C-alpha cells in the first residue's frame, strides 16, 4: 500500500519517452547481457576499439569472445563465418554507421548486435538487436533501451536510481568539477550491477524530455562544427541524426585537452584501455588517442561552439 499524506516527492512527469515499445533496462552492458541470455549466444566477436566494460562483463558471466579490427571508416574488418551460437558485435561509432551500412553488415553476417550507444536517435531496424544508452545523451544516472525479438526467461527486478543522482542534481545547481567524483563512483558501480529493468525514476525523467528540440540542437551544433573545422579534420564524416559528439582528429590531442580543461572545457578520452591494449600503428590506437569528441549536445548553442573552436584553432594554429 502506498503512503497517504505527508510531504511531496518528485512529481509524476509527462510520460513521453522516445522509445516506448522496446525493452527498458538499467544500463547498456546489461542490455547486451539480456541478448546473450535470451538468444543463448556462446561467443561474441567484439572490436578492439571498445570500452573495457564490455569485455569485463563477458568475462564475469563466462562468455567466450574474440577481438576484431575496424577500418578508418569505423567499419568492421571481419571475414569469418559465424557458427549458430556466435554473433558479431557492431559499434556505431559517433553515429557514422548509417542504417544502409548496418543492413549491409546484416546481409553479410546475419547474426549481428548493433551498439547504438553513440546514436540514440538512429531508428532500430527490424530483425537487428539494437542497444541504446540513455545517460550518454541525457541527464539521467542510468538506463538503456533494447530492441530485440526475444524475451528473457528469468524474472527481473526493477532498478532503484535515487542513490545515483548526486552528480546529476549537483551539476544542475553547481559546477561539473565539484561533482566529478560522484560521477566516477556512479560509473564504477555499474561493474557489479545485475541485469534489471529501468528504474521508475529514470523512466519519469526520460518521459519529460523534449526530444525533437534535443535532436535539432545537436544537429545544428554538429553542422556548425563541421563547417568550421571540417577542413582541418582528418576524418571524413557523415552527418548523423542527433549527434553524440563531433569527432575531431588531431595528432596533439593530449595537449589540446590540457589547454581546454584550463578553460572549463572537458573533452574525454573515450576508452583509454584501447591505447594500452593496441599497437601504436593501429587505427584503434590512433583513434582512441587522437579523436577529440567535442561536445555538441543540447546544453550548448552556437556561441559555445564558437568559443570552443577559437580555443582549438589558437592551439593548433
């Protein structure tokens, strides 16, 4: 029975999530685990260019896996024939694998899982298991969506998010640097978080977001960055829909990040584990070390993009 009377909690916001008819889970790596269990997959082929959280999850749960390389256009270099219980895990880096390319991979390999962590607004394709990560695009502490045609046989509980909100609420009323340790702790907690359904709190927040506005702002900022930096960027890019970030390739990325952090601009190194685990002449090593994922999300406008560009240009000349 629910409590009656007393103080108010968070309001029940409008229920208008972007993905209403697919499975809502507690995080991205557990969305992958859901597919592995539901489809009885025994072995997964994963790219070297990937966060260690995936390989850690596979080891923890006793799955076999093997690495493959990607080319300069982020496409898998993979020529093996998959057995019945083997799947190819495809990562949609920066939304550069448009659905036409995804369908081509599906025709080639049949058994693929698509990781759209960096492509939230790219619509899922029927017959292709697809994972979306909410906290990479929005102010939530957890949450993932999974498009699949199978259901897991075990009973899942609903996650609880209230203890993970310190960095979200703190940054809303303060500075990001003040709450970075809370963000790190939240990130670390997912290593031991079992497979669950998405929390009521995360559902509530995701239901109140103006997704069309978010998508448009991201597209406008990305287009502005490409217009001003495209001639200097060593990557040939496709315009994504609702971009995750603008990937700018610069040989002196480490130096640029140090200068930018002094001006309160925080450019992450995505997947530093790749730098340690791959050879210096590989595409994966160069991309992990030298791609600057420049923020272009809904928190910012063209003036912010201009300021970021000026800092960047002043450094690289």
